[in-house]
C-alpha cells in the first residue's frame, strides 16, 4: 500500500494542477475556486500520506511481533520436559515420557497420562523448573501478544514457591502423582499443594497443567491465524 500511494499521489496532484490551470485560463472569476481546489488537494495529499505512514508503522510492528511469536514456538518445540508418572497401586510403578508443551497439549483423551482421577498431585524438580521459567521469561517482551503472554505467566514458578519440601501423602498414604523431572535431579517440591499467591497457576494439579499447555498452544495458533498464517505445524 505504501508503494502504491507513492505512485498515486503524484498522479493525483498532476490531475488537479491541470484542472487548476484550465480554470485560470477559462475565467478570472475562477481564481478563488482554483485556490480552494489547491487547498483541497494539499489537504487530501497530506491525509493520504498520514494514512500510508500509519499503515507502514503497523506493518513493521506486526513483523516484529511475528518474529517474537516464531521465536517462542521454536523455544517451546525445542524444550523437552522429562516426566515421571508415579503410580501407587499394589506396588509402585513409574512410567517415564519426554515431551514438549505442544506434544503434551495433544495427548489423546484416552491416554493414561491424562487421567486426572489417577494423577492428582504434581511435583517438579529444580532442573525442570529452570526450563519452564526460561520459557516464561519470554512473556516479559513488550512486543509479545498479550493473549499469549497472559497464559505464559501461568507457568511461572518462583523460588519461594519451590522451596516447600518434598511430596508427602494424604493421611500417611502414598498418592499417585506426576513429577516433572527425573528422580535424582536434585530436590523436588510438591508445588500443587504449596504455591505463593497467584504463582504457578498452571501447576495447581496435573489436569490444570495439561489444560494450560492446551490453552497456550491454542492461543498461539489463533494469533497466527488472525494474522493470515493458517498452516502451522505445531
């Protein structure tokens, strides 16, 4: 649009200049009308230039936002979380998977790993906490779309929240839980039952963590679609 206006404005000015010369040659009484037309041409030219400038600035900002969102997608894709599903029945069973947030968002509904009634609590190791917080830091970029940044901040885990001790059971009975991280990765905390204020909203339960992953994936896809990018392989 900016380039087309640059071509159109000189043509528009030339047309009005020709009309102005014609009126001046036609009658002395047209002098006033000629001045009015000149003012209209000048005003219209200025307005069109301002519209083109605003469009140019908006497009540049969208380009920068797109770069920020693409960088977030790449970070999410390349950050695999190690997960242990610790199941207590007659004995303790540990199931291990390693997936990024997009893959967790796409877990099939029939998967054992999505059974909220089985895996209620969620804990996290120090190493995996740093992985998640490095993703959350991207939300502080002022160009990050607000709809995406809001969901990113749900994953934030402060040091005050983390240092709360290890997972215990209910009434001294062991409970099945999901641990983000491997056993032996330094200390880990039962973050689902110990959070500071609004910190770690995505980690109130295993089910909430999955829903937050889904919300983040959907918000990214929606933002991209709203800006003309519908084919995206997440």
